[in-house]
C-alpha cells in the first residue's frame, strides 16, 4: 500500500481532534499498521497522552510512535514520516490564531484525507462551517484535494438526542458543510473517554470497570468502523474485519 497521511483538523477547539487521533492511531496499530502520531498542536495533549501510555508499558503493541514538530515548517517533516510509516496521523491546533493557521494549512496540503471532528450542537456546527471554508481554500489550490469528511463525536446515548439527530441531518444535507460528507461511523459521549488522557489508556485497553461493562464493546467497534470507513476511502485493504478484532480485544 501507499503510505497515508490523515490530518485531523478543526479550527474550533474541543471538538475531539486529539481523542479521535489517539484512538484512531491505536486502532490502526491493532489492525497491524505501522503508525506515527504527529502532534502539530503545541498544547501537546496527544503526545503527553501517548507518552503516559508508553511509560506504563513501552512494548505495548497498540500504541503508535509520536513525533512533535521541530519548527514551523512541518510540511517536510510530515512527508519524511510518510516515507517511514503506513499511516501518519496529524493532530492540529484548535485555533486559527497566530502560527496555527499556517500549521493547519501545511498539514492539510500534504494529507491524503482531512478528518473534521464535530460535536452536534448549533454552535459547533456554525463554527465548523467557517472552518470548512479554510479547508476548501486549500483544496482550491490542489485540484480539490485532499478529500474532507466530518466525523461526529460526543453524541449522547449513542443514537443521539432528538436535537442531535436533527442537527446531524442538517449537517448531512448537500451544501451544509461545503458538500463534505458526514462519515457513518461516529463516537458517543462517555465519561471514561474524557478520563483516558489522564490514565494513559485508549478505547481498546481502558480497564475502568464501568467502561468495560457498559461501553467498551460499542466504543471499540465505533473506532474499528471509523478505521474501516477511512481505509475504504483511501483504498487501503484491511486484513481483519472489525467484528474479528472486537472479538479479540
Ligand atoms: N467521546 C467523548 N466522550 C467524552 N468526552 C470526550 C469525548 N471526546 C472528547 N472528549 C473530551 O472533550 C474534550 C475535548 O476533546 P479533545 O481534547 O480531544 O478535543 P480537541 O479538538 O483536540 O481540543 P483542542 O482544540 O483543545 O486541541 C476533552 O476533555 C476530551 O476528553
Ligand atoms: Mg487537541
């Protein structure tokens, strides 16, 4: 396969970029790929999260390597990593202020796919619509590439409340978000997800009892489905099905 770069971006903060990036990276590792998580956000949440996980078990087979930018010119660094890894997952800043916009632009320009996490609330959708313009400006420079997709995060009760379902339907309507499709896979709100950063765990290895009993099977399946959907879009073959891996996990 050709190595792939997935850029996770939304100029609005707190949509779930880092949560998605870390869990997608570990999911791709479980699927047998060589993955590096590139932290282009100077907050460093994602690299701290992975460092914490690896300090507990440095041989953990599911955690990716991390790389943080050495300077402001991140384009070349991402391309160098792409030569070495099956997947580079690029996490970007949740603001368009200062150097952040340039970092986001560079990351998108060298990516094969842009994943835009989105919480289904009116305010998040309105601000994310503005961010879709940023993505489209870059696509206009590169023949419409890379393709961009929205990924819904923090839906309540997995199926979503009535308001959330209505908002998601609006976001899915043809021209709502620059025509970007909303992925079928999504992630739902659960308290344990918010605590995984602190314990250095991910959806696949979190051992919180309440999480294991009530949420793990669904949350891991949702991330396998996300990996599967992205792999299909990118033309990458998976060797195991989500069902096989969930059974194993
Ligand atoms: N599915 C979820 N369930 C519960 N909490 C979640 C979920 N996804 C994200 N969170 C929490 O929401 C907050 C924002 O998530 P995260 O840090 O991943 O967003 P971000 O887009 O990377 O933010 P920033 O723009 O600041 O980098 C965090 O406290 C995180 O733990
Ligand atoms: Mg983040």
